C-alpha cells in the first residue's frame, strides 16, 4: 500500500465514521481507491479497529482487580461500566475515568482502563450507551447509537458520576478523565460541566466545545492532538487558545505526522507506536502530578 492510498483510505474512513457518510457510498469509494472489492476488504481491515486484537494488559493480570460495575446516576437512570484497580488499592485512591470512542465500551477501552490501573490509579470506564441499551457488539450499530444520544443528558450523566465520586458517599476522591475521539470530546465537555469536581482532564483528539465555554473549566487540561487530524484540530486549537487566554492550566501536545486515533493499537494503519507511547507517558505523568500530589 502506498502512503497516498493509506492516507486517502484513512480520510475516507473518517468521513464514514464521523460525518455520517452512507456505508454503501463509503464501500464504493473504498473499492475504487483500492482497485477491487477484495483489496478494499483488506484495506478496511487495516484502517478500522479490530475488536479481536490482543490486549496489552491481559484481563486476568494478577496485579489487578477488575470487575463489571453498575451504579445509579439519578433515580431510575443506571449506568454500567468496567472497573480496574491495583490489587492492593487503598479505598481513597484517585479515580481516572476512561471515556470510550464512538464505538462504545469495548475490549480496547477495558484494556486502556487496566493500563491506567497498572499506573497506580483506580480506573472506571463508563458505558455512556447504558441509558439506551448499552454497547452492542456491532461497531456500526454502536456509532449509530452514539449519534442518537442526547448530548446534554450524556454530559449530565458524566457530571453526576463525578459529583458522587467527589462526595463523602463516593469516597471524596480526586477525579481525572482521559478520553479518545468521541470520549475526548466528552472529557472537554465534562471539564466545562463539572467545575472543580474534575481535577485533571486529558482529551485525545477530541472535538472541543465553543471557546466561550473555556472560562468555566477548572481542571488542569492536557490536550493530545494528531498533527494530520485537520477535522478535530479545527475546533481543538481554538479551544486551547481560549483556555490559555482565560488563565487556565492548559497544555497542548501535537504529535507530528500521525493520524486521528494514533493511540488505538487495534487499528493497524492508524496506530503509531512511538507517538502512542509518548502520549501515554505524558498522560500518566500528568495524572500523577495532579491526582497523587
């Protein structure tokens, strides 16, 4: 595969997964780009995330305690999720929320939650599709469901959970959040909504709110961007400038020459190992400074 074909396929897939492009039209363009239906199938397999990809941290890692969890946000509105923590974790260990992409809570995000736990935090990965039935196995169905969420209600769900975690009933925890793509956008929006409840946020290539909302943010923010991700950067860069202009603790890292979703190791063509590892090291260091100090 040439670099030009790879870049074009990634851009096409981004239109399909984020801009509502019809699947039939997407496959027709991909087939034309690849030079045939068989080649298009192989190209799609490399660009899309592979739900069967091996985890970096095994589910049964003896250093961790993991479990599926459920909690009530408000009477009658329940959320499901996945929790991971060091096996010897103290009860008041700071919590990092791990916010999924537009495919919902899947095995990759559970793996990321375990990576957070290995770094010395309690991790919770909420399934924000819980109120409408939970994450399905079909990624296309999950994306369609994400598009049907009431964004204001979803942000309120995140804020309600943060409010509980920081209350005496929830352990008076410090709370951080890291999210990817749609989840990165949710980290930005929860930072606006949660005020002082969110101590630190790390959105990876997440679409940003309007710059006028920056004044409401109280969390320290580390914004991780992909240099080639023009769609997200169009909102993220003005967001960072607005945060800085408002006197907020905001740091931006733009990883040159990499695509949107460069951290997702289940996507062979978009994953960039060097950038992903650098970004993850910066993320964990950031959380240690703000949540463990």
